[in-house]
């Protein structure tokens, strides 16, 4: 039983880190693509992708913490990002 619990916990940790790996690769790609300049520019879409990845990671941490009872009841519930069309 203890081995199964340890394996399950390790798999959950790896799954959580996957979101951060994706984020790191997105940023790494932009750094590589803009290697010749000192400042890096990100499009609105790229920033939205980064924000969505972070939101997913945060939601997963909050969900796991709340199932273990370590998050206070006053903790705000995260909602997923939504695609919103902006018109001028």
C-alpha cells in the first residue's frame, strides 16, 4: 500500500510539473527566436497562453491542497481562462 501511495503522489507531482515545463518551453522558444535582441517581445496571444498555463497549474495546486484540507475556506476559487474577442 505504501508503495502505491508513493507512486501515486510522484505521478501527481510529475503531472503538475508538466504545466511548468510547457511554460518554460514557450518562453525558451521566444528567447531562441529573438536571440539577436536585448529585449523580448511577446504577442497578446503568447501572453494569454502563458497566463492560461499558470492558471492551470495554480488550479491544480489549489484543488490538491483543498482535498487535503490545507487551504482555508476563504481561499478564492480559480476559474479557467476564457477566450474573449476584443472589438474596437
